C-alpha cells in the first residue's frame, strides 16, 4: 500500500500545480522570470581617449569617440558621434554628426545632426547645427546658427524650384489665350 501511495505522490509532484484546472490552449507564464529581448544590432564601436592622455594635432577617423582627456588642434569625425566626458577638455574645432558635451570645449563646432550640452558642460565658440539642446546649468558663449539638415534643405529647395518652374510655364499659356481672344 505504501508503495502505491508514494508513486501517486511522486506523479503529482512532477505535474505543475493546478494543472487539471488550466486550459491546455493557454501558455503557462511564470511571473517571477524575466527574459530580456534579444538585440540584433552590433555593439557600438567607440574609441576612448583616457583621462591621462593629451593629443596635439588632428584627430580623424570613422568611429565614434569618447574624450576624457585633452585634445588640442582639430577633430573631424563627420559621420560619427563625439562625446566630451566630464574630465574632457577640448581646445579644437570639431566637425561631427553629433556632439555631446559634458566637459569643456573651446573652439567652433559644426554638427550635421545635433549638439547636446549637458549640465556640467561648457562651450566657448561658434556653433552650426540643425538641432541643439542646452541643459540647465550648462554654459555656452558664442554664436549659434540653427540650420535645416542638409537632406531636408535639399528636398525643400527641390520642391521650391519645382513650384517656381511650374509658374512661368503657366503664365505664357494665359497670355497666349488672352492674345488670341
């Protein structure tokens, strides 16, 4: 008798609780577990200039750059992001797609996407960018020119030219129609 009772108990232990009450069409979900979504994007390639590094001259490349040291000269990463960390100091003109300033920059900045100056950041120089964000507490001294992005500007110009070309073509027809009447 005892063996029969142990066998029944072991079979019940192998089954999920309340399995007889659940509908077989609903999947069982355990609220205590979390499965993070899998990302397909490759990791971001980013070079780092450490706190103790000093670079004098021209910096260029084809990957994003995090600056926590000092750069003097020029920085040209036109298709990438440049982040000046809290310890970073840059005395250079910067050309990049996106610039984030948390340290100090002295020089002109030209962005093709956006400039973001965080609370601890400071900029002394002129800026040309389609988008700019300056947080409370950030310092900026210089001129700021907010221009439409190159792709948007070209599209707008093409539409404007198409409208202007259509108008002169319509006017001679109207003149010709009134001259023959």
